[in-house]
């Protein structure tokens, strides 16, 4: 566990690796200051989490590593997220929002997600135009939810840095504020067990979704301090982040916390990341057996054992077959009756969802990199393997669908056919279906 000192997330970490990371950041900041790109005058703002000093790069004010919730550590592990409570000691202290908070614990695949990893990871980052808004209502706000299959990813990843986004928008005279967040992942963020209930006896699950919602609430309450319009918040995400946006669209608990959605490669009414409580409880019990843990004392479960949990026998046969080509991880979105009250498809068909404008689409070849590099992805090894194993399973033996992905349509390239089949089946078809469900509001596909 990293030692954060008195101010959570802002002091130098205790391990050598963390000190090196921070030292590199300091050297980089000094270099930009030398060029006159980073201003030494730190913008200081007051929030519900305290007072924070950021920095300015070109035309953008930046604050990174602001806590938006109480640390989910100790007795708060696996509990619903709790609001951040500002201590009396920090009430009049200006804290430095100049270093990212840690990434949430995950399977550490070197180079994919920046270190450090720590359960104390519920932080957000803000990039806002340096100049105050011309209109009194403030700048529109984009709240970014990172992807990574709910098992990896972080707001620290360089591709999610908001500086290029906000500076480009400023240059185009279309300024907005960008916010990125961390949220709990996999066994820490999507764990459910029959004995894990709150004080009212309600199921506790989807902790990562409740984290996201707490960040949404923080932005709703505090973004005006940064020049933002709290009545113009757009949720946007890619892959698991897109699934998350969809989840907030169907969740009554997220009503009025956002006003539009941008979804790229992920909808919540498809089975990719969706589990029922029976599945969730079964995987929790399997994990307990694997690590020889008494489930009456569930806080001793081990994170690094999650990937070894087998798919429970309660899973339908058709869904189990999918694991022969696309590895199914055990800890994902759960139809728990609270965070996700009903299956999202049912919510869409009945019209019981948050009516907000959406922009929805899919990344071309979304699963290409996973097919090439992910060890849990079991793609075809030959043309014969594609035709006899993959195609029947992926299409649920639907001959009309199989005809669309026949090898002759891809010049005999079975790898290209597989990537198209899985990418379009998982993401593009789902996007088109959701666009039809949400057409009561402006929907752009």
C-alpha cells in the first residue's frame, strides 16, 4: 500500500518506482515551464473535496488527482461508494492537484496501464479553458469513462489526456471542459455475494458503476467552480466506458446527473459484459473455494485469483459456448435489481430509461488487437477451424448470418472474417439496435 501522507493522493509515494514516476512528471513540468508553456501561476479553486491548486498549459487550466469519493479501503472494500468527507485539518489547506491519483487494482499487463496501482484510486481530472466563459451558464462538460473490459484501464493512460481535446476545441472556438475518472474494476468493482448486503438488506453489487455515479454527482455539484455548466454534462466512453454510459441511461439512479451520451463500441443490452445475480454469486463462491476463503469473511478474497475462476455451471449452454472463442471474465455488470433494476433490453423495450440525446457508433475492427494479442481470445487457427468451430458458435448456428461472413466475402482471409464477425456482432449491431430503442430523443448513429 502506498503512503500518501496527510493529503490523500498528492504526496510522493513511498516506493522507489512511484518516486521515479513523480520525478519524471516534475522534470517534464519544469521543461514546459522553461518553454513558457506551463504557467507557474497555479489556479486555485474551492470544491466539496477541498481547495486545489492546478497548473496552466497553453490555454488550458489543469487539475489532476482530485478525490471525488471516500477511499474504498478497509471496511469500505466492496461497499457502495461513500462521499468524500473533508477533514478539519484540510479545510483551509490548498492541496496540489498536479499529480494523477493511482490506477485502480487490475491484472498488471506491463505497459497497458500506468502505475501505481492502489485500492485508494477514486480520483478525477479536469481540463478547463483558461479564459472564463463568455456566457454566464458556463462551458459544456464532457465526462469521460475509460474502457478496458471492466478489468483494466485508467484515466492515467496517455490516450485519455484531455489537453489535446480541450486545446483543439478552444482553437475551433467550441470550448468545453473535460473530466476523466477512475472507478473500481473486476473483483473490486463488480463483486456480488448473497451475504453482501447493505443496512437495508439490499444487494451490494456494481460498485464500479456506483463509483462512476458518485463522480457524476461530484461534477454536477462542483463543475461551476471550474467554469462549467452543470446542466450540460455529456457522458462519453469507449468499450467498457460505452457500456457504462448505456448503463446510466437505463438506471433510474442516474437520472438528472447527465444530459447526453456518447457511446463508442459498447451497449448494455447485449450479453458481452452482462451477468445475473445467480452468475455473480456462483463466481464469488468459486473464487472463495479457489483461495480457500470462508465466505462469511469475504474481505479476505484475493484479487489475483479472479482470472482463474471458471465459468459457473449455471450459465446457459449457448452462452458457455461463447467462451470457446471469446473468454468470458467472471466479474462484470450485474442485473442486481438496484443499480441495474431490470435487464437493459427490457428497459429499452418498455421505454423505461433516461431520455437523453445520444451519439452512438463502433470502432472499426474493435476486436482486432484482442484477437492478435489477448491470450484469452480464442480466434481461428485455420480456415477449417473458422468454418467448423468459430462461425457456428458466434452466429448461434444461424445460416443467414453465417452467409454474411463466409470466407469468399473476405478473399479467403479467415482472420479478417473473424475480426469483422466479432466486431460487428458485439458492437455495430448493438449500436444499431440501441439507436432504434432511443429514437424518442435525438439519436445519431
